């Protein structure tokens, strides 16, 4: 039996002698490479936290001590060490989630794939332990992959530092989120890795961790250098201890025994402590270490011997957006771009290469990204904020009050919209079409294919007195679906001889809408399919046309509540049109991880399911009229 096979929980791990741990670390890394190569997943972050996670579970008593991972994609090793051995279905339907999952294990406290929240959870847990008299329990937050760049972390630190509750904050400092982490704090942490004047203990760190260049003058130097002198500039603990937090480190995060010693000191201190561990993303696997872009952060399936995945023959939606942004950048010097620590995933790397002075990576800080964009617009530029659709939720107030209220021309490009599937509930982009409907003056374009993406992006960039957004799904871009006619500003994709059913198909559901129309024809129901292109504001021609039909149907890949279906129904009511309407979208619930196709089938958003539903609805309407 291998060492890893003998570990069914943290107690088994605690019984191992220190001399056997390096062999266990190697087994864990081999297991991760093999498992993730088959299904895809977050490989690089987890290779980097092997020793750190082993030390955590040897020092603390999970689940009585609460270990929180921020972000949760670095919790694969935690899953292994808490008894989860079947990884054949990682991120697949019925298999392990790619994040901590309360339904999987009592050791999983929060799902937490939206970054920078663990410190607030830890603060609340520590308060609860204090009030309940459970003084022997600890809240441990493992903050890594750029999560400390999020403003919510600093709001939490302000509260944690103001009390003596035992909160242990482990900074997993690998200098990266997806790409290298940026900003004043990141620069300061980078300085800690290269400072020559700090303790001799850093010699080991310098041998194991590459030097990271410091970009610009350090925020710490600017704020504290004159006041406290050169000595404090060279002491990394000063920044955190000024907040009232005990600081331990920096330590080599790949020296398990050193990490254990630091964690034991932190555990026994009795107050808030920061343990600063320096790690390398992709540690122990050559192809990951050599991958400069993201150290195989979020890998698809790949050959474990080489780390290479099969190239895709079909360009993705993100690639189409990326190419169009480069072309627009050459035509319009006023267009600038903003990303929240996801330069490559959202397709802005090519724009950054072409126009390095017009790209801003703000770190994991979507709220700041939005209001900073408002400032850029106030200054006479047109910013494009490219983020995942699910992360727009975090910046709603800024979109509403900082951009829309001030009538600023800011364009949001929302990648991974609709059902994304394997990353689970928190990553499905199923909220944006609902929350953006609430924003006065907002323009929302939803392309059905690559040609429409290019067109709508350019149209959004012409809007200078209001915010705009376009959204598209994850994966290969759909084959271009040409219009056969127009209805006002809308595209007609299919047209029936009779005015039976008017289908409004939104964006990625356009081809499905055409398929539904063809299936309805087999039941002698004629359907016209229109793509509104912009779903806010809706074209009044839609209401005029709807008055001539027996049934209106809206198909979208967003949560049904408050989204396009509700907007169309409201348009009909406000226009005095009483044609019955049926809306189809994602049920308003958190969806388990599975493939996109599997989820769409489960929730009934496939052409056969929709055709049957619409046929039944149409038959009932016909019976009533008879």
C-alpha cells in the first residue's frame, strides 16, 4: 500500500513520521497530474500547495478547526487528505467538485470560488467560537492565487486586527493569480522575496523561489519609508504588524517542517496571526513550471508525460473577442481595456501585447474595475471591462451608481455567460441578464455567433452616454447563423407561413430556436424565430409583431427571474398586447457541476424538450379558443 492509500483522513496523516512526508508529497503530485490530465481542472495551484496543505492538516484538527481555502480551486490536496480517493469523475456529473463542497465532506466549510471572501468568513467564525465559549477552536484562512488583492480581504483584516480572536491567515504567496499578481501589495510581497537585508532564513527561499522583479515604487515605501526609516522598509512584518497582526515569515512553503513549525506558533499564539509562505505554482511538474502564461492553472485534459493538450480546431468565443479588440484598438486610440486578474482567460493578452499602455489589470477587484472604468470614461476614453459573467455580480452597485447614474460610456464584456457546467454553481453565468435589466439606460447585446459578436461589440463602443454589455458562452464559437430578414432592428432567423408562434431566441439559444421551429412544423405549427440582438432596450417592433401571433415564446440561457423573458412580457403588457407568453430559461437554483449539454438536458433547455413544451402549450390555447 502506498502512503497516499493509507491516508483516509487527517488523523492518519498525523500518525506519519516526518521522514516519510517527502515520499507522500511526491505521491500526491503524481496522483494530481494523472487525475487532472483525464478530466481537466486546476492543476498548477494545487501542485503548489502540497506541503502547505499537509502541514495544515497535521497541525490543525479539521473539521473542528475550520480550514477555509480562498480561492477554493487550491483545495484538491485537501480533498485527497480528507478521504476522497475516487477522482475518475472530477468536475463531471456525479463526481467530485472542482471546489470545496459542503455536500462532499464535513471538512469542506465553504465553496468559495469567488475570491477574497475567506477572511470575512473566518472573522465571523472566530466571533461565533468566542460567543459559544469554544476557545479551543481556530479559524484558518488560506489566502492565495491573488485573492489578497481583493478589497474585501482588507475590509476583513481591518476587523480581524481590531480584536484578539485566534484567526490564522496563511498567505500562500506564489506571486500569481491566473497570471502574475499585480498592484502595490503584490509589489510589496515581491520585494519580500528579493530583499537582501532580511533574515538569513531567506537563503533557502532564495534558492527555491525565482526572484520576482518589483514593478514601480513600493506602496509600503511611499506610505511608511519616510516615517519609519530604512530599517522598516527592509522588514516585511512591518506592513502587517502596523495593522495589529502578528507576522510569521516569510517561510519556504515547500519545506513542510518549516511550515508546520510556523503554523504551530500561530495556532498557540491566541490572537490574529499571518503566516507568510512562499510557494511555486506548478511545483514538482516540469510542464507546469515551464508554462509561463499560467503554470497550467486551469488545464483541460492533457498528456501527463508532456503536459500538452490537443489543439482545438474551432476558435472559441474568447478568441473572436480577442481578435476584434486588437483590430478596434488600431482604429480607436480612445479604447482601453480592464481585466480583474484574468488577462489571458478573458482574451485581453493580445490587446495588451499590441497596446501595452492601454491595458489595466486591477487584480481580483471587480468593484474597483468598474468604478475605475467610470473614471477612465470621465477622462474621455472608452473602457472595455472584460470579466466572467458570474463575477459581474460583485460589481452591481458600481455599475448602477458609479457608471449608469453618471451616464458614462463603459462597455462590459461578459465571458462564460449562461451554463458553464464543470466549474459548478458559482461559475454559471446565469445572473447577468437579470441584474443588468435593473440598470437605467443600460444596453445589453447578446450575440448568437462570431459575426454578431464583432458587430455588437462595435455598436456598444459607439454608446458614449450609458453603460453597455455583451455576453457570450464558454467554448467553441457557434457557426455563423445568417438572418433571412429583419423585424425592426431584430434579425429574423426563420419564418412560418402562418402567425402561430413567435419565438424570441436570445444569443446562444438562437440555433436552438431555429431547431425548435423546425420541430414544431412537424406538428403543423408554424413558428417565426427572431433574434433581438439587443435585449435591453427591446425594440418596440417586437410588441407590434407579437399582437399578430397566437403565442409568444422566449428562450434564454439565464435565470428566468427578471431576465429577458420577463422583460418581453412587460413590454407586451405595457403595449396593451395580450398575446399569451411562455418563457424558458435556467431555473432559479444553484446547479450541480456537470457538462453543459448534460445540464441543458436536465433543465429542459434542448430543442426536443422545448418543442414538446411549446406544442402542449399551443394545443391548450387552441382548445380554449375552440
